[in-house]
C-alpha cells in the first residue's frame, strides 16, 4: 500500500524528466559547441587580418618610397626602380568588366532555360555538366585560349571588328589574337559555370506560388519568367558579384592570353596586363628590395579591390532586397 501511495504521489512525467546531471552535461555541450563555432568564425577573420598585415608589412618600403604615385604612374622599370601600378589596375578592371558583361547574360539566360523551359531530366543533366566545367583547372582554359581561341580571333573575329567597327576606339589596332579581348572571353567562360549554378539554385528556391500567381493574372510565359527574375534579383546580383570576384583574381589563364604589357590602351584588341598576371610573371625575378615590395603592394591593392567589391555587393544586395523579404520568407 505504501509503495502504491508513493507512485500515486509522484508528479506526472517525473520518470522522463532529465536529472540535474544530464541537464548540466547538455548545457556544457551547448557551451562547447558555441565556443567551437565562434572560434572557427574568429579564425577565418584572423586569417584575413593576417593576410592584410603581412601584405602591408611587405609593401611598406614601396609605400614609403613611392607614395600615392604608385597608383597613378604608368612607368614600370625595375632597373631604374620606377614602379607604377596604373596599367595593371586598369587591365584588371577592364578584363573583369568585359568578362562579366559577356558571362552575366549567358549565365542568367542558361539558368532560366534550365529551370523554366527545359525538361527536368535535361535540366539536371546540363546542370551537372555545368558544375563539371567549374572544376576544370585554369591552366586548361589558358591553353584553350592560346591554341584555339587566339588563332580564331586573329583570323576571323578581330579583322571583322576592325573592318566594321574600327571607327570605335574599342576596336582599333591590329588583330594580334592575344590581348584584352582574348582575356575577357576566357574569363567569361571560366566564371559562367559559377553564375549558372548559383542562378539556377536561386530560381529553384523561389516559391512556385509566384509563377502560379502570374499565370492566374493572365501573364504569358515570358511575363511569368520576368516575375521570377524580379523576385530572384538580390540572389542573382550575389551570383554576379561572386563571378566578378573570381575574374578579378584569376591569374594563370589570364597571364597566358592577355599579352603582358604595361601599356594602357582603349582598344580591346591591344595586349595588356592585370595585377595578378604581373605578380605571376615577375615575382620570381624580383631581386631588389624595392622591386619585391612593389609587387607586394600590387597584391595589397588587389586585396583592397576585392574587399571594396564585396562591400559594394553587400550594399547593393541590401538595397535591392526591399519588399522581397516576404518572398524569401514564403519559400
């Protein structure tokens, strides 16, 4: 009887309530997990700070000796110790902008086709092949640009551009085949898989109710696609910025096809150079202290340019989100 009374007096759920020791272990595990994740996040930030510190320290002699003239001068003479990074900064921006101008319409158009128009099996197969393209080493793209693209540009496209659009400064000069146009096309081919894959995943993540609502309002297929693209605008912008970030920092493929000259020319047919290509070409030959420091300062400028581009990207994404937050919440 006393045992029965004891059981009856026990509160409901007492048998399943965790003990104090179990709750303490759970709290310790939560704190340990939180601390580990915070440490990993801090490690990523610390690596970025360390890179910035080391490049700034290495560029110190050039910063002291050359000042702001390093960014505005076009002279590059290691023998006379005159260094100017303006041609390489110009080449980096122009080649990356050209690549993004070519890759963005191709990437978004392909993603729209795979999501909205292509049969599901075909879309998945093509998406798999596109992801394989992203894994191809950059040296392979460089070889393709030298032995396949350059002869075609030299014999077919560039003569046509000179004959029909030669009145524009962009297409004046001689058909070398190696130059800014070649570098822009190679970069566009390299960044297109990234833009296509991300754009496709973004479009797939949107709620189907957007498309259904557009059709219910009497929209055509093209108008419904426009509605989907409008809802995916922040994500598509992020995909474009990621592609631009890769184009800014690409080294080996660009070095093989851009021509590697420190001249600034408005023509896309002329040879040029980027900050990454000049570092790859001359770093092993930099014997003087100022010479090595100047190359390190170019790396610092490239790092700063990458930070600025990513900061502007986040700002643009925030500006374009607006009322689309409810779309993301409805997915």
